[in-house]
C-alpha cells in the first residue's frame, strides 16, 4: 500500500511541476515573438501575465527589468499587463498575476 501511495505522489508532483514549467516556457516564447529575451535582461526583473481558463496562451503580458527594487518591478509588470488587457479589449475573466521574478517561474504568489 505504501508503494502505491508513493508512486501516486511522485506522479502528481511530476505532473504539477511539468505543467508549471510549460507555462513558464510559454511566457518566454511569447516574449521572443516581440524580440525580447527575458533570460538576458538584467536582474530585478518581473513578468506578469493573464491566461483564461479556456486558453493555454497568455492573453496579456507585462514586463519590467533593471529596477532598483523587486517589489517595484512586480508593480510595473502588473500595470503593464493591465494596460495590455485594456488596449486589446480583453474583457474575460483573465486576471494579471506575477509569473516570473528574476529567473524563477512563480505558479502562485
């Protein structure tokens, strides 16, 4: 019984980790469409995005980098995401959230 539980736990953990990594890769690939290489940007950077429940692509993105404080970087990234939502008239239930801080993908902050 313990083996079965352990195998199930490993399977769930791997599935969650893989899904999170895919979303992080999607963010970086979408930025590359605009010739922005997130990995090459200076530290104190942050990325925000919103994705609806029925889509696997970010509908709005926000980005900030090379700022003096990480909290300010997060604020700017969220504002950029909200502005992109307004500009593109995205009215669905997509909510802008911080998804990257420096080079780490954040599933939920």
